[in-house]
DNA sequence: CGCGCGATTGAGTAATTTCAAATCTAGTGG
DNA sequence: CCACTAGATTTGAAATTACTCAATCGCGCG
C-alpha cells in the first residue's frame, strides 16, 4: 500500500488521515502467470493498478488471434474502459504475463473517491490526461509509421520490455505478424 | 456561450454565478474553411471546443501525406494533447474543413478552473474518461479490423460525417489509400 | 464552356501475411 | 549432466492485399 501512496503523491500530497481512508477503497490481489483479470464477455468490476509483474490487455478476434492494446507494469493502470465506465461486457482480456500484484478499484470506488476528495478527482484527471496523450500518440504512430518505425519507437519507449517478454507479443502490439517482425531486425534493421 | 453552458451541464449543474465566472476563461473564435488552429512546429497555446463547423486533426509525414487522428464537430474537444499538456511543439495540425466557431481555452485556464471548481475538475475528468475509452476502441480497431470492417464501424459511429466530407479524408482516418477505400464499397460491400 | 477537385478504375509493384518447416531456447525430470 | 519437450524464433516460398501511378470520369462553379 505504501507504493500506492507514493504513486498518488507523485501528483498530489495526502495527509496520513486521508490516505488511511483512501486506501480502504483498494483491495490487493496477487496474480500468477497466465491468470486472467478481465475476460471478454464478463462484466468488468474493477480497474487495476499494477504494483508488480507484467500484464497485457488484448483483443481476441474470431480466429483466435491476439491484438495487444496495452502492456502494463508497475504504476500503470489497466482496464477495458469501455466496459468499465459504461457497465457493459468486456471485449478485451487482461492476463498476467509475469507474476505480480495489483490493486483493484471498483467504479463506485473511483467515483466516490473523486466526489469526496477534490484531490483524487485531480489525480484521476491527471492520469487520464497522460493516458489520453499517450493514446493519441499511439494512434498517430499506427496510422503513419511503417512497422520498422513502430518497432524503433517502441524500443525507445519501452527499452526494458523488449528484453523481458517474448517478441511475438511485441508483434501483436505493433500490429504485424511475428514473422514480419522477425525479418525487420534481421534484414538490415 | 449558452451552448458551452449546456455542454458542461450535461455533466454537472452550474449556478449562474459560477458560469459567469467560468465563461471568462473561454474566448470565442470564428474560423473559416482551410484556417489552421494548430500548426506543427508551433507551441500549442489552446485547446478547442467546437461550437460549429467541422475540423480535422492530422499528422503530416515527410512526404506530405496526411493521417487524420480525429475529426471534430460540435461539442468535441480538439488538441495536440502531447504538445499542449507537456508544453512542447505541435506534431499535429488542426484545420477547419467547414466554417464554424470554437471556444479557446489555455492550459492555465484549464488548470485554474480545475483547481478552483471541483465541478470543473469533474467535468474534465468525465470528458477525458469518454475520450480515453474512445481511443482505446480506436486502437483495437486499427490493430484488429480489416479496412472493410473499419469503414463499416466508422459509418455506424459517424453516419452523418460520411455524407458531409470528402471520402478521401475518411480514407486518411481509416489508414488506407483513397483508391483502396473507393474499391471497398464498389467491389462487393 | 472549361477548370479544378474529388472519385473511380486499371495495371503493375511492393509489402505483408499465411502456411510450413527448421532451428533455437529454457525448463523439466531422469 | 543429459535428454526431452513445449514454446518461441527464424527462414523460405507462395498467396494476398494494399499501394502507387496514371488515366478517366463526374460535377459544381465561375
């Protein structure tokens, strides 16, 4: 929980009292490799803050192919936000790739925290701001960059991830087949 | 300005007094066709709420090809948020496609409103929430759907836009060439 | 009438995908 | 320590798809 406090305080300071109350909205959950946090078709009860481990958020098409919308590591938030915010069924899946821990927050929890604490509303707004800007960049990249460029951008943005996860998942994130990705950095870069 | 009030009050009610103060942060600007609101390389001083007209937000690559990140019509917000929030130079451009009006808000204005009015912080959070969910969906679509499917999704989401703007811009939004888009709905569906 | 812009069509080209097979690697149990 | 296996990566070749380039068509407007 101390890590959560630090995370929030990167954006807004909290008194001990406030944090004591705020933290009651979060529940800790240990997650093992291959475990699902979100499963398509189900209701999405929680969003997750990653405390440790590596997770992927992905869409599964009719033929069983995966498309990775997002990776998540420590201090990243992760959810199928369309299903979560609008109380629908998930179309995305979230799975643990490397054992770790997450904090779970319900939508009521988020809204209650936001309503009761201007600070927390501010915190969520800033997080969304950053997230929105990042997604805008990702869309620009998907539209305008070649697979080579996207691979380079990715490796600059997440240099450590490249080492730690199978490359086929990076291919699924970049939107190319694993064979193509493999050829990209064998055939002259 | 009455339209702005309605727009905000879709999310949170305001007293006359509050609105009188809030509206002083916005400045009205009439925009003619082909006019730029954001130009790559420049600092991004404002974000824009569209009151009328049609706008496009796009990236221009080295060869002069356009990639449309977003269209914007009434009540849509529009900005190069990476440059705006992080005070960098714009990499995107925003241009008027159909004459209209926008309200301009500076980053200081946004932050001041958010700090002074919990309500406004809430308003911005909710808008960002919706926007984030929409971008997450767009990314999923860009990764997993064929151009045909993306075209169908687009026409379901924005049935009116299809009629009102040249199809080549829709191609730039979907990430295909205009020729390919043209063949999509002539050749069987 | 003719210009200009957008849309369409055709043909050839380039890039990526798909399918299949071979290779490599890390972890397991003997 | 070695052999074995499952998963990941690489490689090759064929098929598919979208792109580019060029020409034509259609329409609104001066």
